[in-house]
C-alpha cells in the first residue's frame, strides 16, 4: 500500500501526526492539535480528489475496543481516539447508494466502493453464492489486468490471487487450477471493458446481494429474543438470529417519522397517527448512538435522492459525462491505431512470405536448370555410344553379306559339300538378318534419344529464360524493387497513413459528437425513447443469458460440493432461490403489510 506524507501545520501551534488508511493507500498528515473531525476529513478528501464526500467517514477503534466513526463537529483529540502516534484512522464508506449506476459519479468514488465491497465479500462479511463469486472474480481480474491475452497469460497467474471467499473454496473438492480455469473462461469474455466499466459491473451485481450495504446490530425485543437490526440505504430491517439474509420485519425510511433513544431503549415513531412505536433494546448505550448516527445519515441521503440534483451534483455529472465521452473517443482512436498496426504487421508478414516464396521459386528454377544440363550431357553421351554401336552392326552386316556372296559363288563339288554350304549359308543369312534388326532397333533408340535431347535443351532454354526474368526483376532500378525494398516502402506508407487515418478518425469522432448533441438539443425524444427501449431489451436479454450461464456453472460444480462444508447461509440462500425470492421481492412482501402488523410481529418474535 503506497504511503503519502502530507505536512500541514498552522503557524507556531503544536501538531500531532495522523495516519489515514484508504483501501489502496496510506496518507500521513501533521495536523493542528485543535483540528476538528470535519477539517481532517476534508483534508483527506482533497488529498485523494474525492468530491462525493457524503458516502464516507473516518473510522477508528476506541479505548474499549468498539468500532466508532470520527465525529465532524468535535475536535479530533477530544474524542475517544487511540493514544497512538501517528493516530490510526481508516477511510471507509459509511453509507451506501441504492443504485450504484445512477448515484456514483466520480471514478475515485466508484473505485473506493469497489475495493471495499470486494474486501467484504472475500472476508465473508457479505454473503455471495459460489457461482456469483466466480463471475465477480472475473470482473475483478478484468479491472486489474485488462483484456485477456492468450499470448501473455500464464497458467497459475490467477491461482495465486485472492479472488474467492475461503468459504467457497472449502465447500468444493476443487484445486486452485480448476477454479482458475473457470474464472479464466468468464474473464476472457469480458474483453473490451475498461477498469471503471468492470468495477461498475462488479458493483451492480454486488448490490443485489442480500447483505450488501447493511450494518448489523444485536438487539432484543420485549420478549428478550436475540435478533439482528439492519440499517441500510432503504430503511431499517429486523432479522432472526440465525438468518441475516431475509428480514422478518422491514420499515422503509418513508414510513419513519422520528428516531430517538434513552439509555439502551431505542424508539422509532412511524408516520401514521395510529401506528404503534417500534421499540427495541440494544446491549450498550454506545450501540444506540451508532445506530442513531447511521439512521440519520441514511435518511438524509434517502431524502436527497428524491429531490432534484443540486448544482454541484449536476456539475459533477456533466464533467463525468464529458470525461467518459473523451475516454470513449480515446479508446476508439487507440483501437483504430491498433487495427492499423495489426494490418501493417499482417501485410509485412505477407510480403516476407511472398519474398520467401520467390526465393524458393528461384532456387527451384536453378536446380531444374542444373538437372536439365546434366540430363542433356547424359543423353548426348548415350547418342554417341548408340551411333558407334550402329556403325559396328552395319559393318558386321556388310561383312556377313560379303561372306554369303562368296559362299554362293564358290563351286560346290559334291552334294554333301553343297548341303553343308547351304546350311552354313542359311545360318549366315539368319545372322545377317538378326544383325540388320539389331541395327534398325539401335537406330530407332538413337532417334528417340535425339528427340529427348531436343526436349531437354528446350527445357533448359525455358529455365534460363525464367531465371533471367527473375534476376532482372530483382536487380532492376526503381521500377522493379526487390521484395524487401517493396516491404520497406509499404511499411513506411502504412506508418504515414496511420497518422493520417488517426487524425481523420479524431475529426470524424468530433463531428459525430456535435451531431448527437444537436439532435438531443433539437428535442428528438422519439428516437431517444426508442434507443432507451432498445437498451432496456438488450439489458434484459443479457441478464437472462447471464443467469443461464450462472445456472450452468452451478450445475457443473455441484457434483464436487462437500456437504459437510455447506454453511447455514448457503442453505438459507438455496431455500430462498427455490421459493423464487430475492432481496427486493422479500422487502416488497414485508412492506405490503401495515406498520402495526409489522410491529406486532416483531414483538412476538
């Protein structure tokens, strides 16, 4: 937690050190001995840049170990604060909004609420069902790390994070890696959300949890039954001792007329003349003081919400809308520039791929040329050999024919010699015929080899021509650049075009903003109504889809649940779900009865 030191003294008066811990930082001040709680609180708010000051307060632990809030109308040292140096104080949300999306304006306010609610859920001060815990963890990861990136994500990155309540982890036979895998699935679907958007979605889900924003106090009724009193932004609720989820009695602020206490007896007067007083007993007087303080503050905020916004709030909302529009324009511009960079990288990779392809073609052409030259040489040698063999065969055939001619003209004196000579002559003729056939066959083979040689030379000329064209395209002047040079030119063009497109995008975005503003000012309420209705339908569809996904996750991990680890709150929540009840429907059912009946029911508990 970062430490920020702030020195504030007034003249020559003495001072004392104060350390204020917020949810994400620690602040140190040297303040005047006579400083009031209001002055110190304003100093803290100015330091962190907070303007929605009505939600928060400075908390401390008094000398008797009770939690208390610093009073603004008294001097700090006149209160029962710790005698430590520096004086430890905690900056926390004291009051909670009814609707975070409508009421929280500043990002710092939203961020502080997010951190505090997240801590309360993880510390199990706010009950959250397991499937909703996984969804909230995904929003928390999106708020911290930004968009999911498969390239930079490493297994185990989320397993070491404090993302789920220990009660949820103990309730299932699942390893940290198994929880991480399920959180990662939901986290990857939150792509495109900024930190403030993810935090707001977290708070929207958290505010529907039954224990969100409720301050619980132990009380007793007239029958001395141990009960819980809950004070929140909507009113005062009474819970049974073993069930802090579903109230048994509820009194909205609109029905409460007056609140007072005397010693341990606390009295709430209702609006109706015949309505009975709501009376309970607190264990300590200081508990009644704290209950009254929280009731007064929550009632003031309740009444403020139902009045038109003050000039300060209107100004803050206008600034927040302008800041949100500016950030949206910046995100659009950055997204456009990112897209252009990705396109430039893709084209660069395509050019490199094309260059590699051309290099492969050149290499293959050179190899084909070498093979053609080798084939031509081999064929030429074979032709020479066949020519020599044909000449030898022709010579032998001529000799055989001469031998036959000599045999024919020789005188054969006896029949036996004639027969012998005729036999020899026939053999010589067969030999001569065979030699002629061999000679003709050799001649045909020689012709075929000559034709193959011609084809090989033709292929060689084609390969040389292609190689020459490729070499000419790679070595020519500006009209025929190398692939690498073309790539450099294309990259520089894309880079220059990127700045131009960015400027055009900014101009276009400005033009769009002016046009939208004009349309709203001109009073085109029909179109606005249609847009709101469309957003409402989309929100309902998204909520329905989300509920279905949560049910799927719940069914998926149901088999790994350890029944012995299921808490009473889990059982109560499951029973409420089976009845079809939720936080708001329960309050509506209770508020439907008369205040007299509710008081009577409280006294009979």
